[in-house]
C-alpha cells in the first residue's frame, strides 16, 4: 500500500485524488493547499485530513506526495519532500528554470527517493499503443512525426503571466511525446508563434498559436502545431510515419455515433477538454507510479525526462524570439 499526501488542491490535485481512490493498493491520507478553504473543501470531498505541507512531508503515515501546486513552488516542495524521504510524483514542469531542475535532480538523487514527472500523455492508451507498435517494428524506422494540440480556449491571462509561455506550459507535453515516439533525441528546433486569438496574451509576452520543427541527428523530423482555440472540442492527434508504414491516433469523440443523411455523414465533437480526453491516462500514470514504488523500481518518465522536455521548450522559446533554428543542449 502506498499512502499519499497531496500538495495542492486545485483542479489537477483533485484529479489525482480521484485516481488514488480507484487504485486498490493506494490510499489518500491528507491534503494541503495554500488556501485553507480549498484544502478543507478537497479534504471533505475525499474524506481525508487537512494538514500543513510541513506535516505531510514529515509524516510517518505518508509514503509519497503528489506535487500539484503552482509551478513556482515545485522547487521548494521537491526539496521538502526529498528531505522527508517521500516518493515524489510531480506535475510538469518541474520548474521554469532548467538550472533549478538540475538542482532538483541532484536533491532527489542524494535523497534516494523515487521521482516521476507527470507527463500523463505517455499513458494514454492510444498514444501508448503507437509507441509499443513502433518498438515492435511495425512501421520500420521512424521518419516523420506530426502532433496537433489545440485547446478549446485560452486560460486566463493571469495564469499565463506565470506560466513560462506556451512552449513551456502547453507544448511541453508534445515535446515529451516527440521524444517518446521518435526513438532519438531532437538536436535542433525551429519555432514560430503568433497571437491570433487574444491581444492581451501578447501583452504578457506570450503567443496563442505556434508551431515547431524538431530534427534529430539522423534527420528524423517532428512537426508540432499548437493553438489555444478550437470550435469543435479538444483537438489532440498523433501521426508517425516510418519506412514500412504509418500509425495514427485520431481525436477521441464524445460518442461513436455516426449519422448519415442526404446532407452527408456527421460525427460527434471531440471530447470537451484534456480532463475528459486523458481521464484514462491520469489513472494509468498514477497506477504506474504506485506499482514502481511498491516494487522498488524507478518510475518513468523521471526527472531527467522532465529536464529534457524543458530544455527543448527553452530552445523553442529562444528560437521564436530570435527567428532562427536553435541547437538543443545535450
């Protein structure tokens, strides 16, 4: 049994709390939040105690913590949890500073505690199937990857001010997915971005529409397209082309009913948002973490995976600002 404490009782913290209650060898013990009201509401919802962060990381009845606080607090929370010898499940990004991420990695390694970066999309059954079938050689050598991610609408500008920008906040999932299916590390990125949806986003130095081209040392290419707006639900697609064929994961729709009339064929909209689209992935990633902790194994993706995605996001941010291709640090 892995006994959990959750740090951060916002939307994603509650998603993880719900997952814990569905895993037989996991139990939620306590929650904490900078907002006492939010912590109490979450604790009441899931029938657990509300404690201070310091109490959770030092508790003898808690084995692991989920860090679901705001990104700017992750560095401190990781340090506290590692010193408390707790297994750590941390939401992405680990930190907006790659140098701080490296410090976190050393802290975790020195403490000898398990650490997992929550790139949940690796655990999506559709994307996971693509990666396994690539590994089995079904489409031969990977040549090109195409990833589309479009949200129904942008988050509040107040959130974007501290998000680190679209490449570090939204696209970082796609950058990790590119690494997951390419089978080779990207070495160069060229990024472009525009503000086409809300001028207020440009005022805080961010973009709402972007694309990148990643290339690897052997010449494999990945193209990623992001937008903060759709009219048809959450648009999330993946296509991998190889020397022997192609694998594709289309959008997951609200239902599978297809209508055929004199006006043509129609299907349902895509799932409303990422919480619905990746519900199974959120459960599967936490199940993997629990199983790894109980088996004394290293969970994946780990802190190094978090760092690699962050370095690509940093390089993409620089590429857009300087309007040129940028080498990705090794």
